[in-house]
C-alpha cells in the first residue's frame, strides 16, 4: 500500500502534524526542525517524543489488527522508541490496512501513562486520551474538503432529571443560519465510555454530512448528540456501561427534545424525528425507540441492538414484545437502519438480531428496513463512519 503525498496533505492529517520550534538539548530552532508526528507514504506513522531525562518511551495503539480467526484484540504490542543524543524518542507505528481510521494511543514514559500534548486528544475509555487518524482511501468520504461547512455547537441545557446543566453537541448544516425553514432531527447516543463529543472527534460526522450535502446525496437535517451514561441517585458520577437505569431516556424525553424544539428550527412530528446510536448507545436507542413509537418514526443502530447477555435496562427491553407484532413495527416506523463489521466484538449478537428480525418477517413488511455488513477489514470506528454515511443518504426522505 502506498499513499500519494497529495492524499496525505488532506487537512484531516495536517491537523495532526504538530510542529514545535524547540528541540531538547538544542533550544529554539526553525519550526521544521522537530515534527512531532509524520505520515510516511507506506502508511507508517512516525511519532517523536522529547523526553531527555526518560529511560523508556513506548506507545500502544488500541484495537489491534485481527488475527487469522478475525478476532480483533483490544490493543497491539508496544512500540518502543529509539532515543537520540538530544533525548528525542522516535516510535514508528507500522501501518496495518486492516486497522485504519481513528486509533487510540497509550503513551508511556518510564512506565507512566501520560497524555502527550503534541498529539491529538479526544474523550474515550472514560478519559481524555491521545489518538491518531490512520490513512485509508476508503475513509476519504470523512475527510475535510473545500465544500460548504455546517456548524458544530456545544450547547448547555438544564435537566430537570439530573438537576444539573448538561451538554449536548449539535450539527446544523450549511445555510441553516440563513433561512427560516424547519428541519428533521436525529438524536444520537454514543458508545460506552465515550461522551457526546465522540461522534464529532472520532466519527467525523460533521465532515461526512458536509461532503454528502455538497454532492446532493442527502437531505439536510439537524444532529443532536447527548451524553447517554447518566445514573440516578447520589453517585451520579458512576456511569455504568451495561446496567442502564432509564435516566438517559428520561433526560432525552423530558429535557433535551423539548429544549431543541424550543430553541432550534426542528420539525416536531415523529416522522421527522429519529433516534440512533452505536454500541451501548444502539442498545439504549433500541429500547427508547421501541418504547416510544409516538415520538420516533426512524431508528438507527450501528451495532447489535436486541439480545445482549451483559446489558440490562431497569425500564425493561421492549423489543421482544415489539417483534411479536411486526405489522405494528411497519406501521410505527418509516426507517430502521442496522450495520456492523465482522471485527465488532459483538458481531455474534448482530447476527442473532438479523435472525430474530428475519423470523419476524420485517424484511417483507418494511421497505425502510435496511441492514448491511461491512468489509471484514474495517474495525468498528471505520464501520461506524460507513454506517453513518449510508444511513444519512436514506433517512428523512419522503
């Protein structure tokens, strides 16, 4: 695999190429003297860390490349840096075509996990962490181009459920500020251990939508991403990925939807409102969507959504009752989208979901029921981008 320089000059990579004008042991030099990160044409990524007093620097890239059985380990083997006379450690992360897109990094200096300030950061694994974007021609639809750009808004709102000021992230398309029209809204729930920013930092949905709209491949709609790891009770900071108590659903229905519809030009009928999620967020979106057909006419699930032996919801799981009446599902929902990659560690659940929906006859009853499995070389982050793109082309069309 070889990447032409023009491809590697896309701003999605340039934003990561931080350069400093200080070199350990040599003081201030021209900025070109010390590139903290560099993409090579073969896809390898060179990371340089200045730590003159350190004895060892190692980097572990999370979500490793799949083995012969298709299993994708949570992390690769460590890459140890080579130290030069000035105290700069150089680590070369080998390119792997079966794991591209966004990759979390753990940087250790003398055995201590650190956040390296000269690498991109994002929230994940319940903390701020470093990450990089591994080049992939098949991910080019999520890169940055000279097209009209929408706005990403960090919006505070008060929750009567938590008693706190909460935050959501909102995407409005190019031109939203210049007219008085109202638009459909898709509410998104993130995965376990992430937060409301992850759809934009790791999944790059704002760039995906900008590019689709520029080509006329989707209709304009508002996207609202909320934090979906709320917990009732005194210890509200303890947010569990697999035991959901219904507080996220309560915040969404009682607080967030009314706030959005009062403060943004949002269409308010169920056919122009959707709920979706990935991983844990897909499970919660499934529960909320099936429990409230009066609110949502569209559902989007970017991983398994039905049976999961570790997942619990205090409000119950309504999908079993819903599948007993598939004709009502066809009446209540215009669009149901499901996608996954074989590298997803919950892929067996996804296949089981497909079996259950097929037995219910949903494919025959619903023209708007769409299910897709992505190329097995794609990891979950790439698959979630592909799924979001394909979903966006179809949702909210009359």
